[in-house]
């Protein structure tokens, strides 16, 4: 039996509608020490302004990041230093739910739904896509 080929997610898998990329996208700084996949749901650390995975609850050292406010537009490898990346920071944008990547603490449908609501507050609307 052969192994099926699986293609990696693309930007087209994530973004379903975007009003104006010059308005919706922004370059931000990602916190070092983690690999971030395409579609990573991010929050902004209050003390530094750096972005990290948005955890389910406030976490020591990354306070503020528990509020989801951006979605990463390209994968970023693990780095020992903070890295620049482009994100969806504001809407009018529709993204596919299945293309989002959450922090490990966002482990159930209720926690993911809360992240969807937080993104919607920034005009980033999450929709199921068949």
C-alpha cells in the first residue's frame, strides 16, 4: 500500500475573502522559541507588543496574548530570536475554520469558538468551508 500524498496548506486554503490586503495585513514581530504554521491564531503580548500563539487563558510571561487578534499568513520556523512576519490584523476578511492553527491549550470546540469571537472583534470572520 502506498502512502498518500498530502499537500501543505496554502494561503488560498486560509483566506476565503479579503477586502483590501493593504488594509488587512500588517508586519508584526513573533515571539522566539516556537514554530508557527500558516493560519496560527496569535495574540499580542501587552508588555512587549510581540505576538505569540493565543493561549486559552492568561499565561505568565505572555499576558495579553490570550486575546486572539491576528492570523499568521505564512509558516515561520523555530528561531532563537524574535522574527518578523505578515499577519491578518484587521478585517474585512473571511478565513476558513479548518485552516486555523491553535495553541495546544485551545483544545476543544468551546475554546476555539471563543478564539473565533475574539478574531471577529477585529473584523476577521471565521467560517466553515466544505
